[in-house]
C-alpha cells in the first residue's frame, strides 16, 4: 500500500480490530451478492458469517433495496415520539405474530446493544410499577455477550470487553458459563452435561435475596463462540426464574430469524421468556433496526393513571425509523416466501457433518454446532492468546478467499440461510487448509 493510501485510511478507527495491523494490510470489501463478497479488484470471497450474523437471506436482495429506496422517497423520516407512521405498526404486528407465547408488544431501537439496554430498563421499570422497586439487580452469565453499551456490557460476561471500563453498573451478578470442555468437548448440538448449571440462580437468590429484577442470557451464546445450551438448561432456568419471580430475557440478536431453524430460538427449545431482544437479521442487516418484544403483562404494568401520561421514558430518535421498517417488511417477506427458517435446518445438518470432520485438524481443541452455526476452538499460541485466531482471519482472507469471523482463538461459522451444501463444503475445506498453514 502506498503512503498516500495509508494516510487516507488513518482517520477511520475500526471497532474490535487491531487498527495498526489492519491499516498495514487492510481487508476491504467493495461489493456483495448472495453468498459472496468482492474486493476492490473483484476477487470473490465466500462469506462465512452472513456479514456479522445478520445477512440471513444473502447479500444484495433487490426487494429490500427497492423497499428502502421507495420509502426514502415517500417518507424519509418520521418521529415515533408522540407520532407514528403506518409501517412501524405493521412491523410490530408481524414480529408479535412471530414471537412465542404471550410476547406481543414491540419496542424499537437501532441495534442489539440498544435492545439489551432497553430490555434491562423495561425490567427495572416493570418492578417499580409493580411496587417492587427493590428489584434492581440484573443477572447475566459468564461468556454472555449483550453488546457494548453500559447495561449490556455490565451483564455481559466477556472480560476483554469489560476490563478497561471500571465498575460498570453496580447491581450486577453472573450465572456460571454453560460451557465446560471436560464434559462437553466435540458435542453435536446441545451437550448432555450441564442442565444443573441453571440452578446456580438459587445460589444468587440466596446471596441477593429478592433484589433481582431479571436474568438475561443468549439461548445459544454466539459471540463467545457458539455455546449451545446443555439439554434441559433453558427449561431449568425458566423454572428457577418462575420460582423466584425473576424476569427472563432471551437475547436473540443472533439466534432470531431462522439461525436456529425457527423464528426464534425460544421456539426451537420450547421455552418462552418474558422478553426477547432482536436486531441484525430483522432487516437482513441492510439498515440498522433492533428491538425488544415483551409480554402483555409487562407492557400493561407500565400503564399510567391518566391517558396523557408517558408510560416509559425511553426511546431513540430512530426508534422505528421508516426506512428500517420498510427494510424489515421486505426482509420478513423473503424469509417467509423462501422458507428460510426451515431451510436453516438443512444447513444445520450439512454444517454439522462438515465441521466435525475437522476434529483431527491442526490446533483444533473443540468443535461445537447448533442451528446453522458452528465454532472451532483452536489451542492458543502459548503466552499469546488470540494470535493464532488472528492469523486465521488473515490467511482465510488472503489465501483462501473466505471471510471468517474469529473471536480470540475461536472460529465461528454462520453462513446465510440461502447457503447450498457446496458453499458449506467449500467453507469448511478452506478452514481446513487455513488450519494446516497456521503457525
Ligand atoms: C447476543 C447479542 N446481543 C447484542 C449484540 C450487540 O448488537 P449490536 O452490535 O447491533 O449492538 C450482539 C452482537 O453481536 C449479540 O450477538
């Protein structure tokens, strides 16, 4: 790269990226279509993670682009504080219809991080409205990821994301992680061992008494490296929350919209939480949109005495943005028309079969799969955790024409739900060649 190019790229500070290394040897994509990205020279790269878990219907869907363009011309922006527009009602209605159980009201925001913080605020507001304002404690889980805003970061359980930022929210505690390599290594789907880990909520209640407002977990932890719930764990967690009158929030930012072979992971696992957070796939990742789906019981608790009073002092300028809503409607139509949630089950079988073949490849310490998602843990370079994973991203991009997602030394695979078996085989074969080249 010439000096001029390096300077031109200096101003952009990339998130979750080693910037100095990146700018010395950048990985830049300029176009995307279907299962592929293309770099500025037109080189084709297989997309191993549907963008960042979000482009579930594949890239470049003209229906979504057309809907966005038409919406921007017709109604480019409308506030949803004290006003509304037709499509926001329609998206909320459709999401409520897709949601399990009695979850039937939708609060919109713009991202998974905002969705997590919104859900936590709903939980606090709910208990205050119910006359139990002492319930202010929020429980997350070790290895959980709920975005990077203060609430989600605090209940999150990834030390690297919290280390630099001090004490965070004070009234927070964590359930133990559901992952245990000794008992679960190379499990296919949900591991047999670990349902009892949900009972740790009893211990937290013994410690904190009746001050706990809510528990937030990902049904399948995504960012920590695809950690499927042990068989029966989510049912046991639901029962423990019921026993102690604690709200249960499922963060479905990754697991929603077909990744688990159903509209929501809640449906797949047969456990209905009190709230579901969503983002990413709701618009196929084309424009930002997120939100929280809550039960009527929660929604109605916020009712005020007088009709003119605001119920929930929370929201974002772009909550329910018309362009995002237009994108969501076009996206939900595609998911339905192309049966992508069912298709996901086929991808799950292809992916499981292919990825577990890598068991004896170099540096492989564990392999997991659940839904249309899988992860490969690599043994870290001694003394330099994360280095080997980083090398895998680079080798995949430059040598194998693959866009891989790596967190630490874990490779995550989550192709779009339009993937054919050939794409999966190509992806996994590419990963295998990458593993053979790692130092
Ligand atoms: C489960 C979960 N929650 C929240 C988030 C944060 O979403 P965003 O990056 O849109 O803020 C993510 C992102 O990957 C996620 O996986």
